[in-house]
């Protein structure tokens, strides 16, 4: 399953990438996009998690893919900000504080003074994946696993700890949902009620506001239902079209 090329996942990633671009150019769709685009990335990241390898293999692989780019580009972002402030004769950064933010804080609040702030999701995703791996290894009962992850998610709103762990606690639920769906429920038609639920939420309350970087949920319960229902609606829609990746390959070749 992990090595199988699944076209609808590729298109789902494309939607996520386009959503990030549109969400950060002050488009009229930004508020709507923020209500689901980060849950989408965290859910998709749970699809292909290999939970059967050893902890060492899992940790090293994810560290290389997520934390190494985070450290490299955070330092690049810091250097660019330092250079910009020097050229524009602006107040210099407190270098020690910014390095602590990159290597210890790792969250949006710690990175906000430099261009590294856009990378907050990398350590968040890394630690969320490590936590999910550990939970799956030591808690075999699915219902108990759901309870533990739900409690961890709830705890995320009451703590602010280093290494973006509180953000990781928050993202863990969505990574778990993606992993659970991909392993167990891809063909379960019982989930077809989610598009109806999505429409109901929109008709009654509109779309709930969400900013996962700051853990701001306008309504935690509705935010989760809204994001999961919308993402699942995207999935079943993409599956219906039986899309080929040839279009993406041709488009990429022209860029």
C-alpha cells in the first residue's frame, strides 16, 4: 500500500499547495482556505506512515525529511532578515533570542520576527508523527488509542512548551485521522454522510475560523467536523474522476 501510486492523493496535495498560495496572497478566499488547509496537510501526512519499521528507522527518516530542511531554511530565513534590516537601517535582531526560537521554541510565536515563521509546521509535523508512531506501538486497542489522542489534543490548548510540542499535540489528531482513514476506511460508504454534514454546518453557522499556527479554533468541535468533512468530500470527488497524473506531468514539464 505504501509503495502504490495513488493518483487522488497526488491531486489532493496539489489542492493543498494551491490553497497555501491563495491563502497567503490576501485573496477573498483566505479565511475559507485557512479553515481547512492545514488540517489537509496533516491528514495527508498520515496516509503513508510506515508504522512497522523500528523506532530508530522511523525517527531518522522523518528527521531527515522534516527537521533538516527546517533547520537549514530557518537559518536562511534568519540571515535574510538580518541582511534586510542592515540594508534598510532598521533595528537589529537579538540574535540569541532568534536562535533560541529556531532551536528551542520552534513555534510561530518564537519564529515570528524572521522569515522562518513560515516553517512552524515542520517541527510540528515531525513530533506529531513521532507521537503517533509511539502511541500505535504501545496502545494496541483502537478505542483506547482514540481516547488518548483526543486527550492529548485537548491538552494542547492549555500548554505552551518548547519544540512546538503543544502544536504537535494539536496536529496529532489530524495526522491520526489521516492514518486511520487510509488504513481502514477508504471504501467505507458509511462515511458518505460527511458531505451532507459539511453542507449542514455551512448552512447553519457558515465556515468556522481556524488558525492552527496559534491554535485558534472558533469552535473546536465544529472546526474538526468542518475540516474533516470538507477534506473527505474532496477525496470522494477526486476518486470519482479517476484522474491520471499525466496532466500534472505535462504541466510540470512546461514550467
